[in-house]
C-alpha cells in the first residue's frame, strides 16, 4: 500500500543553535527536543532525567480526600471491600494493583471482573447483585463506571457505596458515588489528564499511603503493572505517564512481579523490555483470558505471590492467547475473502463485514487488521445474545464516533472515541447500517485520510548515526503516543551486496550512503522491493533506529518504514 511521507516542519533555527550550544547534542537532536517542547537546559533535564518526586500530589484530584476517607472507614469498621475492574489489560492490571496493595492492610477484600459476554463492559447489575449477596458494602471500580449513573443508583438502593476511578470522558451527569476520581471531570483541577485506569489506581494507593504514613516503596513496587497498562491502553506517553512508564519499565526489566516475570519468560524475551514489547507480547497475553474465557485468570496471574502459582497461571493465560491467535487468523482470513470476492465492497471507502458465528472476543483485533490492510474506517460484526455486536476502528484524522452518531437511529447502543468504538444493533438492521455507514464516510472523509501517513522527524545522512547519537536518541524513550519513536529519512542509499526475503515477505538488507558505514536493515512486509533494490540502483528510505541483539551481540539496526525507488 502506497503511503504518504510527511516531513515535520523545521524547528526555529536560532532556538536550535541555542539548545545545541547548551547541550552539545547536534542540530538533529536539538530540533527533536524543541518539537517536544524542551526549550531550555532545565526542561531537558526534567525530561531526560525523570524523578518519582516529579509525580503530582494525588490529593490535587477532585474527590481524592473523600475516597481515602471512605476506604479508611471501611477498614476501621471491618467492612468487606470489592475491587471491580474491566476485563482488558488496563482493567485487570488496575484490579491487581489495587487489590494487592489493600490486601496487605485489610483481609476482607476480593475482586470482581464482569463477564465480557454475559455482562458486557462497565458496571453491571449482576456485579452489584454479587456484591449485595456476599455482603460487600464498598466497591472500588477501576477503568470503568464514569457513565454508570443508573448502576450506581441501583447500588445505593442496596446500601453499597461506590468509589469510581475512571479515565474515560464523563457524560453530562456523574454517578452519585462517594467519590468519582477522573481527571477528565470538568471540575477536576488535577494537572495531568491522561492517566490510564491503572494509573488512577496508583494515585489512589499513593494518596492512601501518604495519609497513613506508608513508605512510598510499598506503592512504587506496583509500577511495573502501571507501565503495562500505559503501553496496552495506548495512552499518551507524556507528562506524568512518561515518569510512571520510565520507572515502571525499569521495575519490569529489573524486578517484576511474579506474574509479569512468567509472561516475560513465555514471550521468549526476558530483558530490555520497551513499550512496544509490552504491546506485542505481554498485553495480548493478559487480554486473551478476557477475550476467550475469563479475565479473572489474568488477575490471578498478576497477583500471584509465588513463582509456582505464577508459572501455572501464566501457562493458562498463554494457552488462551494461542486460542485467540487461531480465532483471529481464521476470522481475518474469512473477512478478507469476503472483501476480495465482492468488487463493490473492495471499492468502498469503508469496510463493514458480518458473520453470525465469529468470536466476539477477537473482532476488535480483526477490525484493526483490516484497517491496516485497506486503511479505511472498518467495522467487524458478529451475533451475540440475539443481537449483532461490532467493533469499529478508524484511520488517523477521521472521527469514527461522529460517523456512528450519524447512524445512531439504526443502533441500539454505541460508545467509544474517535478511533475505536463498540456498537450493538438488531440483526435486521445490518444491511441498512452497512449502506448508511458507507454514505456517511464517503460524505465526510478526504482522500488524504485514506492514504496512510508516515510522519518523518527529519532528513539525515547515515554517517550522522553513531554511538553517541543513538545513546542520546534512546533517552527520548519510553516512546508511545505523542512521543513516538522518531522516523528519519535518508536519500540516495544503495544496497550492499544482495538483499533477501525472510519470514513472511520481510526484506533484510544492508545499506550504505556514499562513504557512510554499513547499516543492517529489516523492512517488514516490503518484499516487493527486493528486485529493484538488488539491481544496485539508489533509493530513499525512512526508518526508526533500534538496537538488534543476536547471540549477545548488539548492533544498530534500521527498521525500515518506507522505501521509494527511482
């Protein structure tokens, strides 16, 4: 698929000179710093040398005092507390963190994860009934609940109090809970608005620890779970999240909890974990239990206190991930065949595919894969409990939620945000919805948005890449949304000897530029360029710079994101 190469605007030349003069990092890295808002030595020091002391006071968050006071009362009165969380990675890490911390203080505590298929997302009536039937008087809800006005009212009728810790955008009305912790509340003065659900759980236990003179080390020991949530929930890696991710990755690499250590070993990689490694190896395994079976299995893994328990739970979660992969591959293959066998569908500006037997737990993954393939707004639908449920994914710059709103008369329920959403409709509305959605997309999307964009940080020469450049570049990490790994452009490079195809159409080659050093490269999914590259003619490449480790030998490798031949 052809992609648009877009180079970022040049940074202010005078400011570049100033930063370079102060820090001696060169113009390319100075420009990177300026684009990230680092315009002075002090700002750079704060960014490159994050400290846990830079974390915000948790009591700046609206309702934090009330939340901590209610938990103290529950513990003092020997009440039963239920930790309630969503079934995805953010939800299960949130539950594991909060449960593990308070379990050391108060024995009358347990956790609850709703069944994805029977109860659906968020606070459920079944969950409240469970709490009532088992004499729980306080529920701490994590990564959900901000829009559960009716459910919290139902709990209040049963004399069950709620503390809500959610990072999603509130509706017009807040639930009548004892405390609603959400930085996105219009009346919340908390300085950082982009915490993950697990990040909010961390702020809650941090606040409790401060008020009860518990050493910070007993809070910081859960930062590995916070890092996993930040990576998996794709929240911005900026501000406080960057600090939490930095120290969370350090904990994950040096001394993770038993459950995450088991997942690291199952993934086949045990050190130098990055945000990307979490996204592709740890996150999917934790998610798989909730997609295929029961997310409580993931919580059991993450709270494991012994290596043996963690290894046993890890094997179960890993097996569920293998099942998830099989469902995912089969459904993706079927969906692609539907599109290829329908010229009308292939030429649309949106994708809507439906089969009543597809597994509901993986249709979101399939929607992402179809979006990658065709790069257009995509919805994958299946049948569940007599209704049609769907997962939707968008392309950069297109508001999927607005498009669904324009089809809302055909939907029973929908929710989400600009780039990802879920929806439910009656079976008889599928065809009409598919047509309406296509009409809405056609009327509101531009051709530019239907071509994937590669945002290039800067154009550089290969001879500018040396050990010092790479060392400083690494200090911009952890990379993630709003601080992505920089993509560089180098022109007029050529292949040294012959490239080759490895794996599933991946191009492996070594390149150079004039008198530069040689650089090993991997270009995933770019095998179609092999013939032209092996002719010896020059070409342009855009790439990220990474470290490749092979049999304990480390070298700089270019991860090619795009190739343009002349």
